[in-house]
C-alpha cells in the first residue's frame, strides 16, 4: 500500500466542519488552537459556529479550510497513519507543504491569510467570475475559451477528464458558458468572490513573491505534487516560485492524480471538509482505494479500511 493525502481547497467549507473531531481528537484540537493563536482570531469558532455566508468570504475561507485540512491529517497521524506523498488543491497545497514540514505551523496560517486577502484585493468585486464546464474534454473547454471574441477567459482548474473550471472577466465567462452550451457542455457559475488561477491574479502573486522573500522553507519530508505542473517536488528552494506561479496559473489536478498513480500510489485519502477531491479521483483513476477524513465517522471508516 502506498498512501497519498489529498488536501481540500476553497469551496469545500461548510458550517460545523471538524467540530466533532475537535471534541474527540486532541491532535485536531491542537491544530485549531494553533490557528487561533497564529491569527489572533477565532478560526475554530468560525468553522464550528459560523454561517455559510461568513465561511464563503475568502478572508475567512482560506484559513478555515487550511485549519480543517491540517486537523484531519493530524488525526490520521495521531492514529499512526503516514503517507508517502501528498497534494493539495489550490490553498490545500499549503496544507500539504505544512503537513510535510516544508512550512512551519506557526507561519502557514499567516501566509494563507495574506494570500487570501491579496487574492481578494487583486480584482474588484463583480469584475471577475469562475464557472465549471461539465461534460466536455479539457481540449473542448480550451477551444471554447479561445473562441470568446471579447474579454479574457481561460481554463483555470483541470479537475477531472470531464470537468474543467474557467476563470476570467465576468462577461467573458458568461460568453464562454453560452458557447459551451451550443456544444452540449453544461456551465455552472461558481460562488466565488474573485477569478482565481488566471492572469488577473498577478497582483496577488507579486505580493506573495515579496512576502516569501523573508520566509524560510524546508525540504518536505515526502514528495509534494505541485499544482502548476503536477510533478513531485522535494526541493525547498523551488517552493516559493511554485507557490507564486500557482496563484495565477491553472491547477492541473488531473495530471497530478495521474502522475501519483504512475508513481505507484494506490490509496488516496482526502483530508478536509467535503468529498470533492474524492469524487474527482474516482472520475480520474481506476483501480485505486479512495478514502476521506472530515469527521469522526469518516476517520473511523478510514482507519478500519487501513487496518488501524
């Protein structure tokens, strides 16, 4: 068995997430306590008691999901589960790096808060948008974006072979949805506050670049398969540039999963709220075991499946 952890990204958040693990698992409680202390505000209270509209604000979403991701992985580790590799979807990449020791726990929450606020400030509300295009190949979605005559829209997240998210200027995203419909590709606008993972995020990326200049990264203890190219990385020196590029580049999740499978990973555990990544893995890979941890029940099921 070769285990890979998958860390959830923005959009997976929901009220009450991780509350029962916080109450039952000391390792989970320690992560939330660290998040509260690092940011000087109630991240745990937001996760356990916050309304959906509060959790959906990027300022809150990213640190809350990061805490939930790391809290789930901490519970696994406390029960003797270690992985031989990892990947995180967008902000989840920070969780993957922190779990593997590349970013100190005392720094990762401050970094993700800075990232969240920089990304929100990069584009004024209403200017940008994102949408999931369902039922078409990545190549078909790229062709749709290229066919939009006015404005900027590109493929931003390669989620699975039949789901690609587009990002860009709001009018151009709407035009792409209309063009896709003519090809029997369904379009669904996403409830996000900014057009992530495209060139409109370059101002945020440059802010991150400046912030990383004073931070020390360590070599991760296991390979982290990075969003920008889907390839494994254990080079500490390469991490800042990869994270900067990630903010304004597509998340190549399909390539990431396929590379992990080709490298012998056969068991994938999603850590964090929801089951989005589990679903994408099921649509992308065959013949692998897919598990998840988001609460006490799924932790128990995963431990039993692993023979723990």
